[in-house]
């Protein structure tokens, strides 16, 4: 079952049927046994007409699948991220090595909803960063009681030159306007995502593929429940929270994003999130 947040309203997709939800996004998604709740609800809901389907799901109308939730992120959960960061860091290679093996995971605050772009919307690169990459990340939606209710696709945009200069600059490397992509939908399922699910990323420049890669979720060093457990240790999330689970694909060191590049991230069973790279027009 998939939920789409759109400017026209919320869509519940059950098999091939698209239904109109009758609650706000925050109220709808923040509950335990979300899948069972939605299944119990669908009989009473009206379906979208063909014209409505086309209009509501037009990329101009699709919003990020987020309401008032915070977005958090885990770091260095795949070997690819640990290795790339150890190479990029001028001062702190051992930090990444240590955290990859440590019992406690790296978790950091990533974005408020205002800083998140949905499918089809631009994500930004910083003008004071010379080396920028997207980070494709399986993203969890966790209800206020700490249980994983669904999955979406995340792009944890990262300014590698800033993080590489000094690890203490991480918040600046990670948090700025439109620093995160989420979407295109929230896949709601009580069954944990399979380790064999593939995460793919393609970065297109002038219509050509400039970088592509793929990996399975099973390559993650930590479990999803472990990450969620640490996040909820001393934080409450009254409307639930989104947690990006770390990047699994890193373009080669000579690659940096350009304005106009198109980043496509797909995860089996969820869909494809597409964002174009831009500078923030307000800060040009
Ligand atoms: O340690 C810094 C950030 C790591 C990160 O964002 C990742 O591994 O995805
Ligand atoms: Mg990341």
C-alpha cells in the first residue's frame, strides 16, 4: 500500500486502485499498525476518476510525503560511506572508522519539513561548497511509539568539501535550504523491507548518465530497528519522524554535482525519486 501526499489531497494506493484519504497527513500516518488501519478504511473511501489520477499525480502536484515531522539521518552505515569519508577527510579519518564499528550509530538532525523537496522538485547545492554529492538512502517512517510503519526514498544532499575540511562542519555540510529529497510516496507495510531490495542511483547530465550504481539493503552494517531504537532513546516525536538510514553509493572523488544535473534514486517496492540540482535562487 502506498500513500501519496499531493497538492490536491492525499491518495491511498491499494493494488491498482487510487482512493482519496479523508484525514490530514500527520493524523493519517502517525499510528501503530498503519497498514492494518488503512486496509480497514479503504472500503469507505471514494476512488479518483481517471482525470483526477492524472492531475493529482502530476509531478507539479506531488509533495514530499511529510507533514510536520523532523527528518533525521544515520551516517556511515555502509562500507562505501566509511571508505569515501576516510579518504575525503583532511583531519578526522579515524572518526568514520571508529563510528562504523562502534556500538552507538551516528545519528544527526537533517531537516525540518520546510527544507525537504518532493519528487520532481529541485534540491540545492551550496555555493560555498566546491564538492557536492547526492546520497541515496532508504528512509524509514517511524510512528511516535518508535515502530517502523513504512519506507520512502531519501536524498541526503551533502557538501563533501565542507565536511571534509572539518568534521565539526557537518551541520553546515548537511543542513541548508532544500538539502533533502523525500518521495515519491510512503510505502506502508508491516513486513520489514527485504535485504535483497535494490537501491539504485543514476545522475544524468545533459541527458547522459554521468554516474550510476546499485546495491542491496542487506549491505547495511546495522539493522533498521537498531537505528530507530537509538533515535528514540531520549527524543520524543509526537507526530512520528523520518530517518534516513545512510548512503550506500558514493560517486568517485572527482565527481561533483552541477546545476541542472538530474538525480534519480529507485528502491524496489517504493518507486523512483527524481530531483534536479539547483542553486538557491534567493542566494544567487
Ligand atoms: O558522517 C557523516 C555523514 C554520513 C552520512 O550522511 C552517510 O553515511 O550517509
Ligand atoms: Mg547520508
